[in-house]
């Protein structure tokens, strides 16, 4: 006698449940992506190659990072919580072992397929339109304090970023008491540093006064390094790499973990 009424109630419950499930799949993070940096922990269509590193950085409307072999960049946008990644991804052209190259291709495909994202504490999840998880990342630490680096590239003050002279080594150590020290190639140097977010201020730089004749050009490179270091205004981690930039956004120094 009450069967039609019961069926109507069940239909309403099913309808509500379906809507809830749909919302759960489509749910995306309200946290902004810009100025965040991540390292890949899972690529859900393939197992990760051991000891490989894939990073992703969101800066304004740009995505940059390393896809395991090459550096890559593209553009992205977020509208009403929906992610749109430009499928025209630009990469450098270095060759790596085939498993790394295949993984890089799989990762780029997953990245450009992503339409939803969710930030949950220190984890970022990218999903496609149906809610399928494509990749997960862990947030990269943004702390300079307590880290050590080797310099690989220097802005020479002539509108060029150059690699180091052969057989030269430059280092930077950021202590926990707010001091930066290391070797400028010939002389040791010392300065203070302060960070706020991704901005950094380097204090007056003091150095020893030795002269080094070898390798040729070392003293000029040292001057270029100290000048570039003094110009630093911001920093950005990218996997095992640290980029220092000037106040106008020019690349000042590139460092890597030793």
C-alpha cells in the first residue's frame, strides 16, 4: 500500500548519494598553486625509476621543473578551481637512458591531462576530469638555513649566465645562525643573510685577500660571483637545484647540492 511512497524516498536517497559522489570526485583545492614547489612521489600509470627526480614549480602563470632528464616549462591557469595546463610543453634536449626518457614522457602526458588538483597539507594530487589520480607530489622545503651548495653557473654581469671555469669550485653554506660562507674559487667569503618567504637579503660580503694565478681567469670569475651574490633578492628550489635571482628577476646564480 505504501510501496510508491517508499520507492520515491529510495530514489531521492540514490539521487543525493550520486550527487555527493560526483562532488567528491570533482572536489578541488581552494589553495593557490602559485609560488609552490613540489617533488613527484607517485606517477600512477607507471612505477618511478629508482633515484630519478621529477619536480614541478608554479610561478604566477608558469610551470617549470625537471622531468627526470630535462628541464621543462609551460603555462597554466586555474579558473573556478579547475586546472588547465598548456599542452605545448617546452623541454631542453639532453638525452638520458631510455627508462628515464619513457618516464619523462609519461609524466608530461599526465601533467597535461590534469584538470583538477587538491592540496592536502604537504601533498599535491593532480587528477583528470573523471577524478582519476594522475600524480602525487610532496611539498619541497623552502628553507635555506642548514643547507650546503656548489655553484654551477654565474651571471657574469654582461647579460650572460655562464658555467664555471674548468677545475674551479665555488661553494655556499647557509648556517642556522644567519650566516653564509664558502669558497669563491680562490678566497673564502662570509656574509649574513635574511629570508622572508622566497625573498633573501645578503649582507656586506667579507673575503680573504689571496691571489690565485691558476686556473686562468679564476680571479675574474671570483669577482663576478661575489657581485652576483650581492645582487641576489630571491631564491627558488627546483629539486636538487637552487636558483638565485636579482630584484628584476634575472638569474644571478645557479647552485646544486654537493
